[in-house]
C-alpha cells in the first residue's frame, strides 16, 4: 500500500514539475560563437533573469525564438537528457526539408541540403543564412532512430521566429528583446549594412509613429539627493510603450529611446541620446522650430522647451522630418540639424546636455500600471 | 520508507502552497489587455469598474476601436499598479484608443484612479516642467472642469477630480483643419459625469439632485450638477409629455425631442442644439451614458416649453 502511494506521489510530482522521460530535442548553435545565437529576453517582466529566452535555443516543435548574425552557418545538434524507457537512447538522426522562410513576405529564402544517417553526437552544419536583416522562420523535418531500432520519422516543425541581424545586439538591447526584434527585423528587412539599417529604422519609425505633441509619455527622470533632475539618466518604459493602443506613440524622448532600441537590437552601434537643454531649463519655451512634420501629423511650427534625439557623431531623429515636405533626419551633421530645426532661440540656446554630450537610456520591462507618476523614476 | 513518503508529501504540499500564492496576472479580452498587480494591496476596482469610467468601444460616433496592428491592443487596463509592494502609490488605470473612421484621426481617453486624492500625485505644477511643450491652465471653453485642469496644445485636456486624473486627447492628421479643443473637452465632461456616477464614489461628494415631474421623482441618481449646471438623461423628460426619438448610426448619435409643436435636436459631444427657433449654445456639452444622451436639464426643458423651478437640490419640471 505504502509503495503504491509512493509511486503515485512520485508520478504526481514529476508531472507537476513538467518532467518527462526520454526527451530529445534539436539545439541550434553556430560554428563561431560570435555569430550567435545571441542571448534574448522576452521583454515581458523584470528582473531580467526572470525574462530570458532559454539559451541555447531548443527546438522540438515551434521552439523558442533565436537570433543569428547574417550569412552565418548554423549548427544543428541532437540532444537528449534520458533514454526512452522502452527504446533506449537515440543513436541516429537525420534532417530534411530545411527551409528558411521570410515571416514578413512568406517567401522561401533558402533551402538547404538534407542530412541522413548522422550519429547521435554528430552535428549538422547548414548555411549560409541570408545576408540581410530578416524576420525569418526555419522549417525542417527530423527523424531519429533508437537503440531498439525503433524509428520516429516525419517529425515536422518550425523554429517559429528566427531573427537575422547584422551583429550581436548592443546595450541597451543586450540581451535584445524579442518584442523589439519583431519590429526592427521587419522595418529593417533587406538591409545588409549598419548605415542602411539605421536609415530604414529611422524612416519607418517616422512613417508608423504618432508624435503626441510634446506630452509626457513613457520616460521618467531621475533626481539627485537634493531633488534636482539628473541630466545624464533617463528610464524608458519600453514594454508599456510597445503596448500602447497607438504604438509607436510618445514625445521626442520616447521616439529617441525607441530608435536606439531598434538600432541596437539589430546590432547597429548607435546607442546614445542627447537633449538640447538641461532639464532644469525646461520650465519655459526655449526655441521655435522651422517648419517640421512630426510623425503622424501635418507640417507645423512648434515652440519647445527642449528636444531629444539620437546622437553619436551624427543625428538620427525618427520623431520628425524637416520642412513641409519631409526631409528625413538620417545621419545628419549636428550643426546642419540645428540650423534646419531651429527658426529662433526664444530663451536659452542649445547646449550639450548632458555635459558629456550623450547618455544611454535605461530600459524597463515594467508595464504601464507600474510606471510612477510624472516626472520621477526615483 | 515511511520517512521517504513523508518527505515526498511535504514537497508536494510546498509546491501546492506556492501555486496558490496570489500572482501578478495578465490576460486579454479581445483587444483589451488587462494586468492586475494587486498581490499585496488592492483598490478593489474590477475591469468593469474601470470600463465604466470611459466610453464604450462603440459609444463615440464616427469612431471605432481597432486593435493596434503591432500589439493587438485598443485598450489597456492596469489594476492595482504598484500593488505588489506594501507601500507607495497605488493606482488603477484605463487607456482606450479609438480611430476616426472618416479621417483616421486618433482619439484616446485615459483615466487613472489613485488610492487617495489624485492631488497627492498629479497637479498642474508637476506638468509644468520636463515636457517638450508646456501646458496652459484652464479648459478650452473656460469652464471649470474638475478640481484642476489644463490644456495642452490644441487637442488635449487633463483634469483631476477626487481620486481620478483624466486625459483626453485627439491626435489629428491635419491639425490646421481638424483641431477641435471643444470636442475633446466635451468628451472630458462626459468622463467627469462617469466619475461622479461611479458606484465606488471616486469623484467629489455631491448632494443628490432630485428632479420632479408632476411631483414624481425622475432621473433618480442620474441628475447631477456639473460645475453648477444640472445635467440629466434626455429620456427622463418623457414623463413631462416629451416625445423622444433616438437616431444612432455609426456616424452620428442624435436625439430629437418634441412637445406641443416645439422640438429640439441634440447630438453627442455637441455644444449646441437645434431647436424650432434656431441653434442654441449649451451650457454643458451633450454626451452619452448607458445608451442615453445626457443634456443640460434647464436649457433643454425650457426649449420644450417646460417651466423649470429649482429650490436647493430639487428641480421641478412644470409642463405648461
């Protein structure tokens, strides 16, 4: 009797813990670790440790998303954590119908050769992946042969989401968010250079975006122990921004921070933001713009306390275009940008803010209900 | 063996106990994304309570709620934000977005409900800093909306009332042609009415208004003063021999009321009414609530030839 209860308890606990015997799966890796797979997070919760996509990507049926560099060779390896209780270990496997699809267009991008009669510990390398940024899906069929001679075949499935990017995602998108890659890999699809991707992402952000007229959106500021605002920090509530009914929607801070996320997620090393004025000086209007066309709106002239944009040694701004007919701000030289944007300084002139010239926004996955009341994050 | 059995059962019990702990939950109802963070503290507001604070998905003529193509959402409801921590601010909120089916313009209403007076968390002064464009105190009409209000640009209004802070905004594709602060404000007055009507008393305490027709009370609980002007559902004039005819299409929501040869026509979110004597500007805008249009009572009644007498919180409608 006791023995039976023990067995039932064991089965119950094992089921509860979602354990199973004899599982095998296909693992994706690459011959060169710097080519991927790159670590990912879902972008659903904080802290980051509770939010990671399993690494390395396991594929069984419709497995976890994965992210690789363009043009690389991917390695498929058979993994198993226990023998099947009846048929024993898998001793042989093979793969066929290896096909890379675009999730954006549905078209077949690549087909790869089949591989049969592989021993259990023999990997299969296939490639190359496409040479451009892509939001892809990898289809395949697998068979395995067990020690007993039992064959499982026609095991069709997908690596449902494969993000193909230019390079390893950079901070603040390291690890990159799956929810951001789903957008950046669509918007920059087809680009094979950093410059091209940066241009595409800036243009697409402007084309899809809705500038909110300069009202607090999804960022909060930090204050020092004296209660004064700190210019070199800003937190961007990215998950809440992504979930807004009018996404992409916000003021210049949100557009700049999101553009940084888009670019760094696909490996473009453009990761810095700059403001035109110290936060302390944003209590009154500081300048009037020339004709601009904010995202989602008709041309206008605006009076602003400050503006924020993406800045490395050039300016990238997906929040607006210059002029009534829309000249994109895609890698503009700083002085030319200022001249194009500012009609007249009404109070304080532009200044390097923060004094170091730039900051990298901090990114948060807390949802809208957890964003503190305006304006402080701390 | 017995010890082993006890260990297994204890482990099972612990797992069961962990599974029964309250957790932050997130779920979806069509285009509505809901999250409840009330693990430690709760405001006691439900999804329905939050939806009662804003317009229904089909309640704004010429607009509809379309799920965002990227995230599938037209409404975000956050219950008990920060309620996973034992102290600090506690807030529930609802944001709903509509799209104008004719122009493509976007319209959104956000209501945030705090655990105490919203003044503790949101004031005009908070918003006087750190924004790209500064707000201007007061409403578009100049009427006092809530305890405090400001407008921002040509198409956004914010106000605070009791535990609630509200933002209504219109994002227009062609600003010069379509800017309409008064339309946005009309929506905001409707939200104020909803806050005051809310069964969980989220607004300011008000003395109830009693409306009498032939000495019989009508509009019980639905007639309230909005900044000094009593508003009530137009259908509540029916006992005063008023014929009420509603016309509701996807483009327009109007009600025509007539009595003894006099007539008037009101339209949802309009600041005026058509009458047999011409157009009349209204003291408060018309807005929908639970299938009816809410109107400024005295103006509408008098336009239909009804004498209105008010004594304290009691208003008598005297059909001539």
